[in-house]
């Protein structure tokens, strides 16, 4: 079964052809990073206009690379939630038009859930369920119990900034370009992670919830050369980056390992752009060598349409397709 995936939730336009939920025949992504960089973050109106400009060329390239004809597509899967409403509508209307014109079924896919499916798709072994799912992206930070594909229990979520957002905002405070995650990771490599005593926030009564906004404010003071005790001399951005990153990752790692123990899970599945961070991956392995960590493979970490096509296939097999009245929903359904 050939599934066309369409992704346009934020600042990447993607189309992909995936065979039987697993075999990626093409995975084309047109990124808008350069467009938004001068503003230090995503400008929704600009994002929408760019999606309109590139979605058909991206679709054409995905079809051509896969070596199939348009009418050989068996299913059209589209990310219809969560995301920027205008951006979602461009992918959704493209999908509906194709569905109508080609007379092929349509299915809406949750982008956040698809990030987790990206790791499942990348893994050659069968996954041992139940397992822990960890989403670390620009828009979400969440720990979930995954009982099977499609059956999730949210254990903890961010109460303020998502982890990727915290990286991006912190980078902006430090004068680094957008997106800030890779910039901070790079800078942190030459920094001393013990130079500053930063820590992520705690949420009363919710041991698995995340809060990163206070951490970002602590960085703001450090960049200004101040802390609660007085002024700090010789501010080194490398040290701030390393200390920020360690504080954020220590918090995540501690909560994920605790959640795995509490729920008797041996496997942890990761998804979202922040999971491309090598320090994060190494730190998990160092913190607990007993757990099995499944990371998204290359081309599947950042926003892409292969994960949408892959998850769409599974959903279609288990519950059938959606109708043309499928709507875009900017809020996550999780
Ligand atoms: O999953 P994603 O592509 O988009 C969303 O669904 O949000 O994630 C993008 C986020 C951005 O905030 C970006 O700064 C972050 O992932 N990111 C990183 C790294 N690479 C991308 N964060 C930390 N370290 C990285 N190496
Ligand atoms: Zn994403």
C-alpha cells in the first residue's frame, strides 16, 4: 500500500511516499529556517505563504523520487493537528483536493503522535509494549505511557515553554540565531556545565510535569552578568549554554527514568527535533544502561512527512479513513 504523507504544521513543508507503513520511498522536506531567521522565530503569515509556494513542487518531487505515478497512491495521510492554523489548512486542503481528484481515501494524523511513530518506523525489532514515549519538540514536551500504537496515557506535559521553545528563546537571549537548539548544543561542547547552578522548575503535585520558563529567566540574568547573590564576572556564553542544557536534560532524564520504573517499562521511544541532540542521547545512556532507547532515524527527527504517512497507514488499517469534512485543529488532541 503506497501512502502519501503531507506535513505543513509549522515551518517545514513535507511530502513523502511510504510503502506499508515502513518502507520510505521518498521523504522531501522544504525548510523555511532562512525565511524566519531574521525575525528570531516563526512568523505564521510568512510560513503560510511559503507553504503555498512550495507544496506542489515538493509533492511532485516526492512522487518522482518514489518512482510511482500519482494515481498509484492508495491513501493520503495529512497532519491536521496540532500546529499553526493557516499552515495546517494548506496541507489539509492539498490532501482533500488530491483525495477528491484521485478518488483515494484520506486520513488525518496527529503530528505529535507521528513524532513518536518516527522512532517506531526506524526500529528493525518489534517494540516491547507497554513502553514510555517521550516527545521533545519545538511545540511539545511530554512523557507518555504507550500501550500500543494509538493507545496512549499522558503522564506529564510542559506547563509553560516546550523544551525546544526553551532552547530557542534561551538562544535568542544569548544572541544566537534561530533555531537555537543546534546552536546551544554546539556552544555547550566547549563550556563548563557546572559553571552555573541552573535548574528546571518543579510543578507541585505533578512529578512528571515540566516547567522550563524559570530556567530561561535564570539564563537571562546570567547573560546580563547578574545572579541572586550579586554580579558575575567574565560571563562565558559557552558555560551558560552548557549549564542550561545540563539543567534541562537532567530534569528530563530523571523524570523519564522514574516513569519507566514506575510503569515497569524496559523501552523508551523518543520523538521531536530536540532528540537530535547528541548530548541528550549520550546522557540517557550514561544515566541508565538497562533501558532500551529507540531514537528516530536520520531524516525522521525534525518535521517530515514520512512519519505522517507511516502513522496514517496504521490508523487506516485499524479504523479506516476520514471524510472530506476532516478539520484542522491547532490544539493538540493529546
Ligand atoms: O520536532 P521539531 O522539528 O518541530 C516541532 O514539532 O516543534 O522540533 C524543532 C525544535 C526547535 O525548537 C529546535 O531548536 C529544536 O527542535 N532542536 C534542537 C536541536 N535540533 C533541533 N534542540 C536541541 N538540540 C538540538 N541539536
Ligand atoms: Zn514536529
